[in-house]
């Protein structure tokens, strides 16, 4: 993509599969310089520079709606072609094979499971609120962020357990360490919500745009 050469805004297709209010996600991407727009059909993603999957709600309903709209196949094909992708929260979990939530088969883009937190009862489930994120700062998407210090916003009762440790980009501690973000080629996905994480979340989005 030659946005830096032409000064045109990167075009980000944000998947609207019928779950939740996605305007905050669109506004956050627009704030950092993207031309972000909602799409409710796979045919609308043609010509986009990146695909954003902002999942929220229950994975059982999410997978049903993805199949009904055809976005299940579209997401698999997009990531297989190594086109830029950003998944958020359930948009991370749905990339794996199976979720304990509703005993649900997910997209299977990556090998691994989605598990419910089984932690000390002194810690509440869902894991909700601000928490720090640790990472290898050599990845360009982390430019300007401080590993183990900067806080991001989480809302989830389940976490991913990838089979391939090389997928791990971010980790977080909540009754033990869990994977809170992945990278595979041009595919990024986070368990936390950058659009709800104020300036640090916007920095992450801004860095992603710089990679396009």
C-alpha cells in the first residue's frame, strides 16, 4: 500500500456482522488517520488496505452470524493471503479452532483453544478494566509503548491458548500469565480493546497504520 507516497488515507474495512455498536472502533481508527468504514458483506472489502474484526458478544452467536454473512470464509482467505488484518477481543478468539464458550468451533485460522479463566476466587471473572501488557519491543507495532507499564482495557472471561508459541506478541497477568495478543505476518489481534484504551490504544492503532 502506498499511502505514504500518495498521502491518501489507508482504507480500513471494519466488519459489521450484526453484533454490538461499532462506532467507537470506527471513530478511533479515523482519529489516527484512517478512512475507516463499516462493511456488512464480504463483497464490500474489495479494495480495502486492511480488514478489522471488532468482535464482541458471545462466540456462539458470532460464529453463526459470520457463517450466515460469508465473513467466515472471507476472513480465512484474507489472512491466508497475508493481507493486513486487526482483530479485537472476540475478533482474536474467533481465529482459533475451538472455544469452551458454548463448546463452539471457531474459524480455525490458527491452532489452539479458547479457555475460560480458572483462577483464584479473589479475582473476578470477567477480567474487566485496566491491566498492563508485556511484549517484545522489537515489533514495530509497539513503537513508543512501554512493556509491562502501559495499561490497556480488557473485558473478557475467556483467553486464547495458541499451540504455536511464536504467535505470541502480548502477554498479561491475571491469576497467571495469558496471551493477550498475537502476530502472524500482517495479521495482528489483541484481547484488549485499543479503542477503549485512550492514548496508548490509539498509539497502537497509529503504529498499525504505519505498517500498511
